[in-house]
């Protein structure tokens, strides 16, 4: 499995198009053929998935018991607004207005690679979120999250 790396600052043009940075595009070899999927994130941001990653998530969602209301509600809310993105000849994608409004994204944005997906944030909101997290906070969080993980990834060892 290939994990995405990097952080990229981008700008939206007047038509809400964003150029996919070349360094990120190189990590997404099938992007021009298969496109991408953008969706709401859990932190008032957007998340961009490759088509393959999005299909894996849909496979997981399809296994939820649809007779339980909470499962139907989650699937409905999670998938609402999901939109296919196709690169144009200039390497741009058109971001949907309703998703940009949801995440309060202005003209300047930040793409942050997060394992197999890319988070898309308004630049100012992302900087505020990161600045609110001190190095000491991060150190404590690392201990809580990773403190019981051995080198083989087994917890509690």
C-alpha cells in the first residue's frame, strides 16, 4: 500500500478550481484516468480520496446492517455531498460550492496528506488548528496513542 506524503498550499481561482500540485499528482498515478472523490471531513474540512480508496470505504459501508437506523443515518450523512473530481487539461479540479461552504474554505487552502487520503483545509483555519496544539500537547498525545505499540504494531506488549 502506498501512503501519501506532503503538505501543499494552493489557491482557488474565481471558478473554484484548484490545480492539483505536481508533487501530489505524481503520488496518484491513476488520477487522470480514474479521478478523485471529495467529501465532507469530520473536522469541518474536506477529504479527497482516490477512486480506489473511496470504493474501499463504500465496501465497508455496504456491510453495515441497513435495518439499524443509526447505520442508515451514518451512511446517508457520510456519503451526502460526495462528488467525483476529474482533472481538466490544465490539471485542475472543480470543487463543489456546497462543500467549500461546508468547510468555510476561502481562496487560500492547504492540502495535507493523511495516510491514504488528502485533507483539504482553509489555510487560516488549518493554521489556527495546528497552532492551538503545542509541542507538549503533541508529545502527550503521542504517548497516549502510540505508547503501547511495539515495533511490530501490536498493542499492549
